[in-house]
C-alpha cells in the first residue's frame, strides 16, 4: 500500500544514509523500524495526574512547603 509521510528533511537524509550503509532500501528500513516499534510494549495512559507526578521536583528541592506558604500568606490582605 502506498502512503505519504511528511518527514523533517534532516531525518529523511539520515534515513537514506542509514539505508545506504545497510545496503537496503529506504522502504525496507522504514518497514523494519515500524515493526520494531510496534513489537515493543505499548505504554498505557493511566490517571493523568500520574503523568505529572514529581513534576518540578528539582525546583522545590530544599524548600519547605509549609514555610513557603506561610511566607506567601503574610502578604495577603
């Protein structure tokens, strides 16, 4: 089956180079890559909150949350 895929120019260049190095066609390289990707376990999307767990963890390192909130509340009117 034929299809059209819009690829970044640099990625296409790299793929063509890789196919040439492997003495194969671009088509065969793409089929191989798709098969590998599809054979790997699919990532399941669970609770969206789980996806952001620990987000910003580095930003808060060394900061006591209760003290931070207390300082912010001092400026409330």
